[in-house]
């Protein structure tokens, strides 16, 4: 008798499982037919149901992308190097960096800016990310492959590691004091 009850309960479970499966299939078929009916009933254009790419029109030249500098690929390298030379000679403390002092875009530039700010000196900077020609030119100007680059009184000092070492040893403060005095 026990075997008979167990067999009936297994049969009930199978039947229940089949009924659940059939119900799920029926609901699925109904919902897909409802969606198809809705699309045809309301006459939704096929462009909305398929992938659609938006077309943009140009409204005005003021909103078109603009170059941030006048250096074209046609200008020669000497023009860029002259511009860098004038930056370095006109500013007692000049920093070529990625980003700006208020928002550095790389950790090395952020470190150098933090060190310079801790000394209290004023310095000029150029964001080389805005000027790709200057970015490449400054590497050639100093024969130094990385950025940031610090110049004091027209002389190349170094990159982040050198500045950090000079700051820790106190050499940087000694170097920057005369540059600040020349400015005043």
C-alpha cells in the first residue's frame, strides 16, 4: 500500500509539473500575440521597432569642433620649438604637465604641482593634453621623453622623480628662491 501512495504522489507531481509548463507556454504565446496585435493596431512605424540611427545636422559653425592652437601639420618643428623656448625664457618657473594645476590629469603631474604649491612659489604651466604638437615638441626641446617637465630660469630641471628627490633633499627650495626673487 505504501508503494501505491508513493506512486500516486509522484504521478501528481508529474501532472502538476506538466500543467505548469503548459500554462507557461500558453501565457507566452498570448503575450507575443498581444504585442503583435498592439503594434499593428496602433500602426507603430517599423522605424521605431527596429534599430534607428539619429541623423544630426550642423546648426552653426560656432558649435563645430575647434582646434585649440594654430599649429598645423604644415608648420615646421622649429616654430613649435621657438614657442616652447619663449615659454621657458619668459616664465621664471615653467611646468609642462598633463592637465592644469587645479585639475592634474596624471599622478606624476599632480605630484609635481603639489610639491610646487607646498613651496609657495608661483609658476606658469601648459596643459600638453590640449596641445599635442607642444607635447611632442617639449620632449625634443629637453631631450627628455616624459611629462611633466619643470624649467627654472630657462633651465630644464627634470621630471617627477627628480623634482621629488630635490624637494626631499631641500635642493628644490634653494633653486626656487632665486627664481622667485628675479620675478619680484
